């Protein structure tokens, strides 16, 4: 038995079976640099998961390693909760350089525990203390850490399939615009307008004797929700609705920040200035770090959250400062915008060639490919009464097959969406044009292989749904990707 086999066999025995990454990505990484990961078996992979978005510069970037070595060699303490240190001062200085101007000029930085959940809980506590109110409202499909500090009317727990089906306003969902899988049969182009109007109506529909919410939290791109970029018009409408009602707006940038979407912070695309920003994951430059940035008039001399010892990680602050500076100085956000636009265009060409690709979407280097099961041609329910095409059924089995085929071709991708049928691409901002082309080529090949295998299984499996006539019609109408 090889070393690799021993590790792979021990993990399922020692760790919970609920861990999904080891099941989907059965590799043992031993070395990594930039986009490339090498397994213990000697195989190399292009990593388009980037530690679930925590590696904006990829694996082991030289500026990050140098920053960590400098702290280690200096003899400085490695964890100093809340005390001023040269490392913390440098990090905060660099962070303030990058913030949206409307917030940077009046910002306070609150360090918390090292996870995104800690930062979300700190943001909740902050707006509750500032407003004296309780409920924090979020949106359908949102994923804001694995927090247990959720007001009863704010959310339902995440399911085992990775869904987070309903952040709700007293039992009613606060809608997130999703033109491909919209909640009504209305014209998809009006999705953002309808979602904004619905949100405004819900904020005004307070039961007698109840107060307004303490805050509204949103992601301008839902990552695990299926890579759903919110229209800028909708973000601006939500900002207007919350501002006119004196409801703090919290923007969660744990997955979208540090240049990922083509702006340093995703909220900047809309020109909106939030009251609170939740920052984690990429902010530590590959090491655990989380914090909340908020308007200075929310500040109080009384702690709003319990003291957490692990909130002064000096190595993470050093790595984070080096990462922020490198992204800013080398204009990697702008590069993410340009390269992401090209990759999105090529993915849309792939969608035109394959009916199994229902939708392609994204912003910057945060891209999603939604896989579906095409309906037989000319079915009566293939469009709405106004002849607007409706989305096909989600194909989570195909998405899982594509992920496996990608891995066989040396490409690591993630899955997401409410039905786990969206292939997620989160390459590091340092990806080259040649590497981007290799990623898309491998993904395209994987889709061809997975589609062929799925099609063969459907046709040959007598238990598969549908009549022979329907199968024949599907074979006739499906184009080869």
C-alpha cells in the first residue's frame, strides 16, 4: 500500500463522512504553486477552486511567503488579540487604502474570530447594538457562514444538499434576483425590478407592534448559491430602500472581495456605500482572518460580541497586507475583469453548442456553468403563456459527473447552486491567459465525456424515465457539445 493509499483510507475512518470535498476530490495534495497543485501520486492539477476562494494569489505566492517569513524571523508574537502591533497597523493601513471611498473616510475596523461565521455574527451584533432592534434579514439562496446566531425570522438552516433555502421576513422570503430561475413567470428582464419592488413592499409590511429590522445582509454575487451576480440596479434599489428606512445595509464580501469580481470589492460595481462590510477568507491571503468594517457612528466602547482569543493572528495579517498590496499595485482586479469577460464569452459559446448547459454567468473570475436536462422538443410546457422560455430541470448528477471528468483531466472545479448543478470556477487572480485557455479546454472535454456517458446511460437503462419516442426525439434534438 502506498503512502497516498494509506492517507486516503485513513481519512474516511477518522473524519466525518459529511465532508464533501474529499468525496468529490479524492486527491492528496503535497505541493502547490500558483494555479498548480501536485498530488502525492505525482499528478498535477489546475486548481480552479482556489481553496474555495481563499487564495486570491494562488498557492504559495512569493509575496505571501516572504511576508510570513518576515514575521517568523522577527521573533514577534504570533497572536496578540486587539493590541496594536506593527503588523496590525500595516494591515489596517493597507485595508483602508482599498475600501470604497464613502466608507474608508469614516471606517472602523473590528477584528473578530478567524472565520466568516465569526465576522457575520459580529456584524449582526453590531447592527443590533446600533439600532436596538433584533431581526437581521437576508435573501433566498444566501450563505453567510455557518452561524447559529440567526434570529428566528431571518433564516432556515442549510440542508445536507448545501442549500440555504429561505432567509425570510417573518415567514416570507426576501427575494434575490435570479433571471434564469426566477420565482415568477414574468419576463426575465424585469427580474431585478420585481425583486427590488418586492423587497421594498416586505420592508414596509411590518406587523403592528413590531419594529423595523436591525439590518439587511446581502452578497452582490452569491457563490455557493450558484454564482448569481446581482444586477447593479437591484443593489442600488436595496440601498435606497434601506437608507430611507434607517436600516443598516451589511454587504458580505467574504467570497467576492480582494479583486475577485473585477473590482476590489464587489459592491463597488454598483457604486453603493454599505454601512457594514463583512470580510474574511481571501482577506488573510490564504490564512484564517476575519473582520468587520463599519461606519464610525456605529462604534461603541462596549464590546458587542464575546471576546475571542484567536483574533490577532499576526501571520494572517502580514499575509493579508501583502496580498492586498499586490492586488492593488498590480491591478489584478482590472485584469480579473478583462480575463473574466473573455472566459465568460467562451463559456457562452460552449453553451450555444450544448443543450446541457442551461446558463452561463459570473463576474470577473467568479464563473458558473449551470447544467440541465433538456426537455423533449415541442412539449406544451416548454414556455410560459407569454412564450418566454422556461429553464430546464437541474442536472446535479451531470454536474457531479463533469466534476469527476474534470479531475481525470487534471482540473479541480467546485459545485454549487440550490440543486448542486452549477460548476463553479474560482481561479486565482494570477492565472495566465494560457492557463485560462487550458482550463476551458479541459472543462469542455469533461462536459463532452460526461454528457456522452450520461446520454448512453439514459438510453441503455430500461428504468430511465421517458418513452422510447421521447428518447429518440431527445437524441435527434441534442447537439454535440
